[in-house]
């Protein structure tokens, strides 16, 4: 039953006291807010079902964060595709070879841990080269036999937490032909990229030579969405299409050849770079991409203190600018320019 009085200040003080006693010194205010929110749910009269949802969600996220924490220094690629394409299909063999070559190139693989293309990804990546983000479904009661290591496998109860981890922990996404689930993951990611709710990343569509799967799908986007103004035609820049594994890996490698990552510092977007830009490059970017700058210009930027304390970020260089957040497709074009252009063979429109 809901309580008939407010516990706000009393809860906050009790939680802060507990934090001090346990010695947690990192982000104590965030820890306090998380704990206080749980108590306030009771005060709000949350029903048992609501509390169970939140409890399961926090447990799944905690386990996921803990699993991936040791692998922050590795770039990871999420592979999506049909669970119904078996080992006898060209798509399966292509996905298996792609995963194998990704690991050889220094990447790690993330799949949904199921059969079909997911199995091919785990199989190609080999022992220790991949992760499985499973979902508890009656039609897929167990993970595929190539991702049964418990230290690399999570079985989620909820799709939304699973999707969050797919996006949060990956640096690129590769999509093979698939059904509703593949399309769901694809369109959700495109929505996040379009609205700026996801960090920029490569999205590579892969199918065997001679296949028209992605060509026909892309044609729908162009004819029924881009040409009618339901999306900006520029939004198609988020996608590239290839029919061989080398071109797919080159698209991913090229995207991170100079660009490293980005974040906001105050009102300015900070773009972290592997190489220090020259004055000439900065002037060129200002000239070509003035339309995405709300005020001021692109300029060199010092990394903030928390970046300098992170050994994975401390050696990077930065540029920053007031970004027009409605122009995410143009931001992708700026990142391509920073990287020296997209690689030959990776095209934004299927052949």
C-alpha cells in the first residue's frame, strides 16, 4: 500500500549514510539517486509487477555491464540476421567467414546467441571471440552450441534491455538477410542514428553476390520513404551495402581510422580523433560543413579531465563545435571526411 507521508529527505540521508559507511567514493550522488528511486517507488504505491520489472531490468543491466567491462579496449561488431538460415545456405557461410575475419582483424563479435546467422557469427568467431545476448523464447530454448561459455553469454528476459546492450556495447552493426527481428533491430538503430540518440557507427548490409535482398529493401526506402519526404534522402548515408567480407570489414576499419568517439561537453559536441588535425583540415571542414554548425566554428579542443584520466582516451585529440542536432546525416558525412572518405567498394546504395 502507498505510504501517506513523504520519505524523501529521510531516505536520502539514510542512503548517503550507508554510502559513506561502505566507502563508495565514485559517483556517490548517482548511487544515492538509484537507491532513493527504489524506495520512492514504494512511496508511490508501485504494484508488485512494476517492482519485478525494475528488479529484473537492473539485474540484467548490471550483469551485462560486468560482462563487457574487461573488453572496453576492443571494438565490437553486432551481427544480425535470420535464425532460419541454416548452415547449408550462402548467407550462413558468408556470416561465418565474416565473423572469422573480424576476429582475425582484431574485433570481437556480438550475436543474439540463437541459430541461423547468429550461430554462424559465433561459430566463425571461434572460442573466446564472441558474445551471445540471448532472449528467453519458447522457440529458442537454448543458445547455439558455439556460445555456451557462461562468461560470454547472457540470457535476457526483456527485449528492451537486450537491445540496449546490443547498441551500447557495439561499435558497428552488420546485417544479413532476415525477418521481423532483423528488421526490428535495423530500423531501431537507424532511428537512433537519425535522431542522434546513438553514437555514430557503421551499418553494413551484407548478402551474397547475386542476392537482391538488400537491393529490393533499399529500393523501398528510396521510393516510398526518401522520395516522398518521409525521411530525409540524406539519411540513407547511414547505410552501406557490400557482398563480400573484405569490403564489409574495410568499411568498419575506415570509419575508425581517425574518428574515435564523441560526446557533448556543455553545449558543444566533442569529437575525439586518433590524429591531431592540421589547420588546413580544420578550415576545410569548416567550409564544407558550415551548415551543421549553429554558431562559431569547428576548433581544436582540449579533452576534459575525466577523459584524460581514462587510459583509453588520454592520448586522443579533440575538435568541438556547436552542432545542429537535427543534421545527423551531415554529421556522418563530416566523420567520413575526417576519416579521409569512405572506402572503395562500400556504397550507400546497393548495386
